[in-house]
C-alpha cells in the first residue's frame, strides 16, 4: 500500500509539472519542429535497456495521449527500476519537448499529494555518470505520514549535461528542444546504515545509457 502511494504521488507530481508547463509554454509560442528536434525524438525512442548495472526495469508507463498532445512531447521515458541486491526502487521519467512547457513548474511547487510534505530545502547535487560525464541536479526531500522519506531529483538538459538550473525558462528559451529528467527514490530501511546511495548508483548507470541518445539543441 505504501509503495502504491509513492507511485501515485510521483505520477501526480510529474503530470502537474508537465501540464502546468504546457500552459505557460503555450502562451509564448516559442517552438516549431526543427529537424534536430525530430532527430532527438527518434533517438530517444530507441529506449534505455531494461537492465542497467544492477538495476532491472519493473514496469513502464506511457503518458496518456492527451498529455502528449498538450505538451507536443514527441518522445518520453517513464519507468520503474528495482535494484537486484538491495530492493531499492527508482521511478524515473525523461521528457523531451519544447522549452516552454518543459522548463517550468518544479516538483516542490507542484507537489500536491496529501501523503507527502516537503521536509527541507532543495539542494544542488553533483552527479558523475559511469562514463565520467558530470551533471548537476536539484535534490528535494519529502516525508510521508508514516515518517518515511522520499527524494525527488530533477534537472534539464539541452542535449549536453543535465543542469540544476536556477531559471530554466529563461536560460533555455529559444532552443529547439529540451530534456527534463525527474526521478524519485524512497528510503530502504534495510540499507540505511550502509554507504550505498541508490540515487547516485542508478544515475551513474542510467545517465551513461541516456547520453548517447541525446541530441544537442539548436537556437
């Protein structure tokens, strides 16, 4: 039941983020359909392996058609992965689309589940993938009604490294396309006393697989 709450909360957060972003982006009318955006969509559709490192895909969830149409989102990834040794579960989404809808409405603003609340300020964290590429993401802590914790990490990329941007709407405005990465990980009490960081381990493997599928945006 608790795991189901976390999945629902993550989906609510994600849909709030992307749908709210479309409303803002629709007003600016910044995007068209540049050829490298089409190529970016084709590349992302190639997909990530179901096994990355010690992580195995447990389920995959496609966005509803109406959300895809509203966002003009030509490609996305939305999956749940589980670590084969620790049992940690990661929910991850990669969204490709015009900068207007992709860049606005952060999780801490949109988070609306009654079962979770913010338990601290967001912080910028550095992440290095398995191929040595460096990224930064925002890391936001949440707490549920039972005292359990969940982290939500997110950032944007114009096809290069992911960045914990302060003002993404302005920083990426006018680009042909933008990627957004968002993931959540809940605490696993069996491994809280160890040095294992599920998010770091997952991202090191996932980002190394994602990077070759990304196409650099043009202005």
